[in-house]
C-alpha cells in the first residue's frame, strides 16, 4: 500500500469514527485506538506534506457539529488540551500556555481521574453485609452519579437465584449495562448445578451477564463448564479471579471468541492486554494505585494500545512499590482462610482522599498500629504527596 492509499484509508476511518462519536454517541473503538489512527495520519502527512489537504481530519478540530443542541455564543474561545502522550507533550503544552498568557511561571492545572467504567457491589465491596434494598439503592446512586458517561456493571451475587433475578431485573430497569454474578458457594457443588444456577437466571433477565470465577473460594468454573455457559444467550463476559496463568490461557482458548475475558488482577494486565488481547480490566487496583494527576494504569494502557510498548513497560514498572503494599495488606483474601481485607482497602482509600467509611460485621476495623504501618508504607511510595498536590491544585 502506498502512503497516499494509507492516508486515504486513515481519513475515511477517522471521519467514520468521528461521526459515530460526536453525532451518534455510539463509539465503536476505544479513545486510544482512535488516537492511534490520528497519530499515524499525522506522521504520514508530516513525511509527505504534498499529500496534506484542507479537508484532512488533521487540519480541523472535532467532527461535524450535531444539530440536536442549541447554539451558544461564547464570550471567550473554548479551548482544550491537545492529546498528550508523554512528559515532552505536556511540557510543550505548558510552554504554549505560558507564551499565550505572556507569563514566565506555569499556571496551576487541574486534572481529573480518568474513569472508563465502574463496577458497583463487587466481592470486596461488602455486598454480603448489605440488604438487597441497600444494594439496589447503591446501584441507583451509581446510575445517578454516572449520568450515562461510562458503562456500569452491578454485582448481583446471591446464594438464591430468585434474589439474583430480582437484583438483576432492578439493575436492568435503572440503566445498568451488565450484571456480574458469582457462583454460589453453598448449594452448587458440581458442574451441572452451577450451569443450572446460571441457566435459571439467564432465562429470566435480558441484561448481559458476566460470570465471576474465584476457584479458591467458590466452586470453580472450568474451561469446559465455561464453554457450556457461554452458549446461554445473554452471558457476555467472564471475570477470572486468581487462578494460574495456565488456567487463564486455557479459558481464553476455549471461550475467548464467545466471551470477553478479564483476569481480576492488575499485575498481569499489560501482558494480558498486549499478548492475550484482553479488552478490559475488571479490578479494584486502579482505584488504589491512581489519584487525580497520577494515572499510571490508564497511561500504560493507553501507551500499549497506541503501540508504544517501551513506554508502557516503563510506566508499568513504576507501580512495583504499590503492588508490594497491595500484596502485603490486600492480596491474600482469595486464599483459603484468608482475611477479607475490607478494612485495609478502606483505610488505603481514606489515605488517598476517598473515604470509604467503617466496615460492617463480620469484618473488623484495622487497629491503629496497623494503620500507622500502612500509612508509612504508602507515604514512602510518594502517592500521598501526589494527593496533597492534587488537593492544592483544586
């Protein structure tokens, strides 16, 4: 393919995805994939300036304006930050801002935490200590706060399939996108019983279902059972919690074309994204490892999706100190006789500016000496200083 042919192909693809995003609000690819197309087009046009045309997507901002909103005249230009993929891009943006303002010192910037989706009532979110009414209200608050901005998943775990159906129907009615359901830990002790549990639910709800497998705690869903479950009409995803990498590979080989698979651990996410071609990370670590202005998981994911694997690996490696703290305080709950670390996670959240409140029985609060120990370890990573910086900027 010649450069001219590739440029034409990229322009058509970009215009199509702009139309889907800006006009129809139905994006077909992730932001990082779209950005990669634009970056490739910019690089080709820079190498072949004779092929640049006035109507190229690189020569204008945004897409065609929708006619569904009223027009407004702004007193000042409405400007935004161009895509920035590294420190040099941010420095260049800062230099342009200072030059435009005619000042020497950098202004104060405010950064928001980037969220690509939200999962409410997960296994470590104490769903087992809430009444069904409290869980449904939590899901409603999630929808109200989200305002349609990102996809939502609601945990509808329960021993009783009738209660699962009740929770799932409520989630569907209020606008949740998917429900995730753990295997029952008491009544279903073989493949046929687990299959019947999910079949019963699937036949009574229309919302997409994500299977949740924690083999160290609940009856394990093998790849062969997963293949049976994948044939149920609204089973759409599989969250694999804690098994060996070999088990995850076997699972993908068996159902990877039918179901979207997520391994419930951030540590292998870069490998799973780039080698195994996973499409999502359904896990709480992004909430513990990231604060406004510091988004390493988002950043290395975006870099990897754009093909900058060297940068992705470099960013990913910086999380080692936080992963070590996580392994010490949080990571053992999936093991036999492991403690459910709700108190540890809530104190971690409090330290980084997201108070989670007290725990409920049967969990116990974290003793003061343990809090002091965890605080010192988190402070040593520098993440608490980043929180202070973000608060000052706000």
